[in-house]
C-alpha cells in the first residue's frame, strides 16, 4: 500500500496514529537539527518532520530531497506547536520513521506554487507541471462538480444524455469548419462539429423530447480569452415547447448551479431585455448589469450650435460617470486615447464636468453656453460632481464605442465586482443581418432559427425587420448560453434558405437529410447551448477559459506541450490522396 491517507485529510483526530503518505516534495526547510518537508498531493499539503537527534541517517536522506521528488513517508501524527491556519492539515505534522524515494525529479522549469514565476507560454509547454498547482487543481475540481450538478439537474427534469458523432458533414454558416480527410473515400472530408445542431433536431424528430449532452465542439476562428478552437458545450433540445418553456427550464438550471456550487440564491426572476434595448442603452448585445451608466442619445440636445462634429453626426450619445467631475486632464486624455484605438474606432471624445461647486465646464465650451451644458446634464439625469463623456458619428459604430467606453469606466471605477452576479435574458434578436461586402443576408444565429410568427410577412419585403425566436443568457457582460425555437416546417425552412441565398440544389446538398426528416412529422422544438468553459471560468473567478481547461491551446491555436499542429509524413498524404501546396 503506497498510502493509508492523503495529504489533505489528517487532523487532530489522527494524533498518535501511524500513517503512510505519498506525494511530491513541495518545499524543504533545514533548521539546524530539524528538517521540514511539505508533501503535496491532489488533496492538500502535510508537513513532514525529520529529527536529527532521533535519526541522523534519515534526516540526511531528507536533506537530499529536491523539489518535485516523488516520495513515500511513514510516521506518527503529532500536534504542531506552530500551527498553520492557512491549510486544512495545519494543526498536525508527521514525525517520519521511514522514507522511500519513489522517483527523482529534475529541477522544474518554474516554481510550482499558487503564484508561479513561470510565464504563460512556459507553463503551457509544461502543462502537466502547471496542473500540479493548487489554483488549477481547484478549477478542474470545480469543473467536475459543475458537470455533475448539470447532469443531476437535467436528470431531474427528465432529460436524456445522448452522444452525437464527432465526424460529421461540413455545412455553411458560422465559423470555419475543421475538416478531416477520409482515407476510405478519397477526395472527401468529414467536418468536426461546430455544434450538434442538426443532429439534436433530428433527435426531436425521433421522439426524444428532452435531450442534452456535455459535448466537445470545434470552430476554426480567431482566438481570445473566452475562445478555444475546441471547447465544451452543455447542449440541449426540447420538443413541444415554446420560448417561455426554454427560459424557465434553463433559468432553473442556472439557479441550481449557483445554489449548489456557490451557495447563491437569486430572489427575483432574471431580467429580460430586448436586443434593441441592449444595443441602445449599453452598446452591446451582452450588457454588464453590475453597474448603471446607461448610454443615452443626446443628438437633439447638442445639434444646431455650430459644432460641426455634432451637427454632421447621425448619432450623438453619452454616458454619465457619477462623482467623476474631478477627473484630471491626464485621465481624460487617457480616455480619449482609449476610444481612438483601432478596435474601438472613435475619432475623439467630448466631455462635460459639473463641479461640486456648481461650475460647468466642457472641452467644447466655445460652442455651448452654461445653459446648454446644464441641459446636457438634465438629459443625462446627471448631478453636481458628475462627468459626461460624449461620442458622435455613425449610430451603430458610435453605440459600440460607447459600450466599450462604459465598460472601461466600470473597470476604472471598480464597479465590475467579481463577487456580484447579474444574469439576464436578451431576447427578440433580429433574425437576419446584412453583409455589405457580400451583398447578402446571413442568419444572425443559424439557418434553423424560427422567425416570430407576426414577422413572417416581412420575409421578402423587409427581411431586416424580422425578429427571431432567439434568446441569450448573459451574466456580467459575457454570453453564457444562447438558443432559439427552431423552424420545424419544411416550407418555412425553404423560405429561410431562399432569403439566405441558397439555391434549391445547394439547400438539398447541405441540409437535405434534415429537410427529408421534416417530411415525417417533426414536432415544434427549440433548444439552447451553454458555454461550459465560460460558465466554469465565471464561477472560478478567472478571466480566461484556458485556466479551467486541462490542456488548452494558445492564442495561435497551438498546443505548446505536444507541439501541435505538426507536419505529417508524405506516406500519410499518399494514403489520404492529398497533395499540399502552401501559399507563397
């Protein structure tokens, strides 16, 4: 037996027991006649004691141990005189009687501590060492618990977990597919699923009215903190439901996770907000409701005073930062630089201050009177001590820039607190969005999203006016889940394909199997998919989903540990009937 106990379970109740522990050497301290070793395993840390007066040879062996050596130690549990309240085993220590080195270790490339001295790339290269650190261990334990609680809740709601294939057919829309060549079918390719969308709809046709799975999905898209080329979804579908049924069931799942994992109960129903309200008041379709500072249009209050930037703008909007009238010129210049960043795209920033002494000052004083400025603050519902920040230009771009500026101010003022959670449903999305470059309509979600019944009449006359039976769950400014009621009628699905520019032949080639299934009695159905990695990162208080994934990729989609993707042999290319020509 390598161990009788783990390094995280012994306590004062274990005093005078003889125990055997196994694990890794976290650190070693030589203090004259005593040597102390912190022994670590997945469950915690226990202090080992070696006494020179009792066993010189054993103490000498202990002093030869290096960091990350794998050892086995047998000894007697004693009460510590200098207790460590920071760890669960801090009341006890083990006076070692026998020591066995199970495996030596080279000096690790970074310190395996809660706060490491290793950079991101180095720790990703040696991810198996990084995973020994307590913060990542806690994150993976949290991920496990969340998966278990999802399954518990879904089972209680009569859902059945069904696995769907990983090798699928490539279909258009969404991100790029990852493709896999078929050796047995030369010149043909599978695609890795961006989601099991069509398969779960087929399960509804098959009569499995409540399906879910915790499933791997794949998208070949540019990466950022909350994206990975392979990610995990809680994928769900229900038959004989409308939008309200979906929202109730999955609001319930979210509440269950918060209560069972974090001990948080929400007393009120989740806020619901239309897409249009989200865009006009927050500049984004995933608002962070932990703080106010809503965007307001002030176009009518500022035009006609000779200031060309405002007079020529389609839209002028502003946010009001309470208590910020003392912002310095340096701080305001920093905000101006922020909104001018290429990814935000504003040309400049106008401000107005309402001093605590009642004074009114603006960066465009020569165009506007004190009465004008007072009217601005009245429009913005501002008060003495407040600061108004104003942007102008194209409506869509200006709202987006104001949304980014609002979040930046929330960060600077400490209003986006990690221990506060504000969930909401965003509903009534547009069904379609126009792309100027390709001069065609695209599905905002996917081609199987059902339009609002009352908007079907606009499909051909005014497609941009059609709203979708779609919904997103947003928490603290991050989309956690999204879904829709699906089109289940073949004629309406064909109309959708027509608006999206698919010929009958293209639609048949890409989606024929789904359309054929609809001929045999498809029920009304809808579903939702949650980003499991994002949910876990939210619960863990992490800003990047990489910290809750065991073996993530870097921002270039590379696995630094396995050095993947990598080249394959010429023989493999021949087997697959593939010739590769790289672009110069």
